[in-house]
C-alpha cells in the first residue's frame, strides 16, 4: 500500500507506464496480458491488451478467465485456514492424522509431515490435495461455498468445463518465426485430478481484484470470510539462502524485502542479479505471486511478471528505476536461444560419455525397433528414445519448435532428458530406470513391476 500517496497520483504513474507495458508484451510475445490494480480498497487501474485466442483474434477483457496455475495454491491454503479457524484442522498436526499418508522412500516423512509442511513445499513430496481434510466435502466444493460465493467471484471456477461461456484465454507458445501457436488446453489442470488444488483455478481480473481486497482486509484483521491469513503469509521456508534480504515462502505466497533482485523467483524469469529493484528506496515487504497480472502464453520470458514488477516500481516510486522494457528484451533473447544451448550441452556430454565406453556386451536384439516414453498417455508427451551412451537413452526434441510445442517449459538442463536403465547383474534384464527430472534433486528411481 502507498499510504502517503494519493490514488490519483498512483493511477497517473501507472498510466504513464503503458508504453513500457506494451514493449514488455511485444518483447515477450505474450498473446494477451490482463492487469488490475487495487489501491486503498479502490480499483484504480485495469488494462487488457492482446488476444485471448490468436486464431479468432478474440480480445481479452476484465472477464476473460485465465488458468491461474500455481496461484491456485493460495486458494488451497485459504481453504485450510477456514478449517483451522473452525477447529477441524491443525497446521502442525501430521497429515496421517487426517488421511492415510506414507512415503515409500522415507517412512519418517509420512509420520511427521504436517499440513503446513505440505503447503510450504517442505515435505519433499508433491502432495497438495489437502483441502478436504476435516471438511467432509471435495476441495472444489469447499472453495466454492466458503470463498468464491461469499466474495461474489462468480466467474472463478476449478474446471474449464464449468466456465459459463467461451470468454477464456487459450494457451499459446512462440514458434521460431516469432508467431504465436495456440496449444491444446491442459487436461491435468482440473478439479478432478491430483494437481487440482495446486493449479486448477480459472479466474479473471474482476474476480482476482475481489480476492486481493479480501486478502488485504484479512491481513489487517478486518472482518473477512478468509481466516488465518497472517499465518498463511508468514515466513515458513527459504526460497534461496544466498540473499541478505528476505526471500522466503509462506503457504502459497512468496515474501521478498525491497530492495530485491528476487521478485522473479516464482516465474520462469528467475532472479535478475544485475538489476536491484528499489536499490536506494526505503525497505518494503512484498507479498506476491505475480499479483493480478494474467497471461496466456509461454512466451520469450514471463510478460505478466515483468509487468507486475514494473507496476510495483511505478506505484511505490522505487529508485533508481529499472528499464523493464530493456530487461524483458534481454530475457527474450536468452529464452529464444535456450534450446540451442541445451542441445549443444546434450551433444557435448553424449560425445564425452561415448568416448569413455568400453566394448558393449549387450545382446543387439535388445535394441531392435523404436522405444517410446509415454507420459500420462498425452499425445504431446509421447517421446522417441534415442541412444545416449551405455544403457542411457535420451528424448531431447530435435528442434526448438518441437521443444516449445511439447511444452518443456521449465526444463533447463540437458540431463533432465536422460533415462538411465539399470540391469540385473547376472540376467542382464532391466530392473528399473533413474530419471533426474528436477534440477538440483537426486534422480528418482522407477522400479520395474512387471
């Protein structure tokens, strides 16, 4: 909040920023970006630029529904907060107190991991399906009855099929000629899937402003349908440990202290070390997850994220000002070239590994024909496996366009595309496979069961 600045002044600052916002969107090739700004409880600015669907050239507006993805986690945490307030749930009680929960890898996790651990990414496991705990109803029904309806967020839904009309932002990627290609909707982001509570909410600028106001009211202990918000936004775990200023995560919200280089940590833009937002300004705590800046493209960098940072800088007059148009231009170049660098690393390490190989003692019949890896039986996730080295097979797409159309959005290292097969020492049969799917995490071993 900008307690010492009149809303008209803040509105004027943001309006003056519009040419920069245009450049950010154009640089990142974002199909559309929709923005809303709330100041002291008043909506002072909304803006929609671009198409919700480039094929039909249908424009985006304040009612256009976007898939919120990880912003959904804050809604999930808020549902849990309501149950905690009613005594039906405890933040620090083990998950297995409410549901059968165990970890094959580490049984201790199942006994000790709490609701708070799960919502703050501290279990080491991907388990976000928590909001029905103690409520006796599905998570989407709880969300609708206890949050969406009381806040009059009538167009916000947890499944694309529940949208009342076709005013929806379709997903897009950027092809080699910089044109936008419309993708198929994501089937796994729905209320009837495991990932529902982690990423299935669809909403729009009008409704998200209502959500933001309710959060601010609850943070200031004003009457609200939302409960336990101070706990939800408080520090639970570190995002990075290399920053002097705060860069932490609560329950669905990130926390950063201005001056900061870390405001892009929850987007694919990442931190920008050479650009310190608010370097000479007085410290301010930022609670964020991109705010109300919505987009529908995996572009050349995250346009909504840059837009949100630029607007925050203008609102609070952070000094010295960062040229976010130039920052987004540089990031767009890096993103466009990412596949080429990744493919070069893939080829380099494949040649290095092959140069170390000894004579192969494996029956060549094992390698007759083609091998395909299919993920969740999604057609875009059927990957042809090719020989990398030894018993290692790879599935790196053969071109940048294939890379983006197949939606390898957050794949940054060559070894994420390697499957290492393990054989029985005597029989030579394959027992399982190691896959280093996540950067910075030990490879996961998948054991053959039949």
